[in-house]
C-alpha cells in the first residue's frame, strides 16, 4: 500500500431533469425516478495525510459547511478507512463552487470526491462497485456524484442506470439567499400530498428520448420536479426567480432538486449568458451561473 502526499479530486454538481417522487416508505425515504445530469459546476476536494481527521472549506458560503464528522466528506473517509482497517487520519480541504444547500448535491459531491481521493491517497485500489456501495450508504445522491454523466436513479436514487445523451445542454443556475433543508422539503411534499394517491414514480419516455437526441426544446417540454410545489411552498419567492428566467428567454425553468437553486434550460451558450445576465440584474436571486451538461463524474486532477 503506497500513500501519496496529496490527492485532489474535482467533482460536479447535478441537476434533476426529472424528479418523480413516490409516497413515503416505512423507512421514511421515498421511491424515486430521478433523472440526473451532471453539470459543469465543480467542487475540488484535496486530501493530505494528517495526525487526525479534520475538514476545512473555502469558497462561496463556506461558513455554512459543517466541518465535523457529520460532513459527508469526513464520513466517506471514515467509511473507506473502516473497510480497510485504517485510521482516517487525513486533512480534507473542500474548495466550494457548487451552491451550498442548493439542491445541486454539493454535499454529496464532496462525499464522492473525498472517497475517491482517499482511495488514491491510501492506495486501497477499491473497485467501482465497492466505491458505489460506500456511496449508497452515505446518501442517495452520492453514487451519481461519483460517476457523473447522465443516469436514472431508482430506489431512493442510489440505484443507477447510465443514460445516453446526444448533445450538450446549456443551463443557467440562479443561486438564492440561504438554503433549503432536503428533509424539510420532503416533509412538505408529504404534507401537500397527504390523503392523495401518489402514483409510483416512473421515468418519462419523452424525456429520455429528448436526452438521447440532444434536443433542448424537447427536453424543455418534459422537465418535471415533483418537489417543486413543496419548495415553492416553503420559499414562495422562488416563483419570481422562475418567472424572471423564462421572461429572459429560457426554454424552461424548474427548481433544482429540493431547491432553492433554480435551473433554466436554454437553446445555446449565447442564450445562457443572456439569461444569466438578466437573472442577475432582476434582483430575484443572489447570482446566476451558466454551465453545460453532461459533465464527467469525480476525477483525480492532481496526485
């Protein structure tokens, strides 16, 4: 086993182009049909040997990131170390660029990034199935953060089927002030759907076909997020952001995952820059960022 001096992994954000949510299961989770696209906004996770496990963070909203053992990056290091009989004595530094608590799986990305980085740092040479099993234990979105690209997530989102994407899609992401708790959004979904017959979640054939052909107009017509009413209920101001983006020429708009980041699909890169500028000027969000998808998953960029 060869221990390296430092390893840095770059890991992408995600957008859910379809998030179909079933009723609450006995374990408190929900069955999902979750169509993930990795997008070109990235965190970088660097691990170096240390006398003990510690986490630091820099970048936008770094003060909101927990630096104790509840952080998914720390949990990933602990899980891998336990599997191989090691002590998780590493310094994990997270350079944030994915919005914090924004519905874009930033925490999950950091968990996947730390897992891959520690595997390389310690030379434990885990197989992809082994890494994905650890990811699934860490959280529903963590496996996709590891593999990136495009995938359908079933179960609670952790069971992945890769999807073909026939082109590049152009997005704008509007970052709101403050975050939204994913459990709170699911709780509001349960409240809003109480007493109704919530159908089993299934992937949309129309949406999957739009991904395969790379057709942004067809994809725009198929975007759906079953958590959006709950996110809007908890944060009504997001409706103004969604309206501002569509007024500026976006093909479609939706809340990203559990929010409060909002996502806008555009026809091309030029349109994305125009929509981003209009959203930033609208006063309905803190900032707006253009990005492309699909993006590659967790990648070692320095070792």
